C-alpha cells in the first residue's frame, strides 16, 4: 500500500522534471539544400566576409536530410556568449569522403571579434595524408574515411582543461586558456570551420551542453565520459 503510494508520487515528480536539453544545437535540416549558411541559425563568415560562406548539402547527412558542406573557401563561424565558467561538452560529427585531399581545420576560439582580437584554444586539422593533427603539440590520430565520425570536446572552464576526442579516441588534453595562442580567456568564443583550400568536408549534428547531459546520437559519450572527471 505505502509502496504503491510512493511509486505513484515518484512517477508524478518525474513527469514534472523537464528533460535535459542542449544549450545550443544545429543539425542544418531546416535550411534549404544549396543555400548559404551565412545569415542562417547565427552562422557568420570570418570577419563578416560573405566570401567565407559554406553550403547546406543533401549529399551526405547524419540526421537526414542535410549537413553543412565546407568549401575550399569556407571560413564559417558560430559565436557564443555568456560561457565564462562551468563544465561544457561540444559534440559534432565529421565526414571526409574517400579520395579527399588537402588540409581542412576544425577550430575553437576563446576570444573572437570581427576584425580581432582573436585567441585560439583548439586547432585540429584533417589531412589528406590520413591523419588528424592537433597544433601546436603535434599529436595525431588516423583519419577515418567515408563515414560519420564523432568529435567530442570536453571543456572545463573552472579547471582550465580541455579534452578532445575523435572517433572515441583521445587526441589531446591540455589547457583551454593557453591551448594554442596562449594567454587567452576562460570563455567559449566560437567554433570555426575553415576550408583552407582543401576539398569538401562535411559536418552535422552540433550540440553544446553542460557536462552530465548525454547528447543524442552520441555513440562514444557513454564509453569515454568518465575520463572527463
């Protein structure tokens, strides 16, 4: 009798608790295929340049029907504000087609303004020689070809430590403030998808959330999240 009442009360409480959700997410599915990303969903070109645009693509996608196609000329950014403390996890998925050539960059900045100043915390390149490379420390992982591969960046602003995973493997762990440029800030500034004159690279299903929330479709999260503590 008492157990039934307790279980009924517990069920009622759980119904009232809101489901966890990402602070920011992007799956590119609501935009028209072939359209430019600048001006949609808060995406911008580096230094507000229209020449830095990327395209919504229906060629590949993790969540159907679209992803973003990073062109050789793309330098696409999305800025954030108000993230100056706490423990955050950024996830997304990348796709590098077979036969891809060049060197394309995934970057995170702790400080960004159109025209500067800039300060980089994360600088990871996909390379046609078959490696994923982190600068400036030079650590590498094998590039995964022709399949959607998860990127997870765990960022603890309070402890000043970031951990980058690619395909479930750790690429690096280092300071967020001093990660690339040095003498930065405890702040999430922006993500930057830079084509660097390489062939097309694709991204899909971005999510920025507080540590402890498991992003949907995150195959690696359950296996590696304990390493973030």
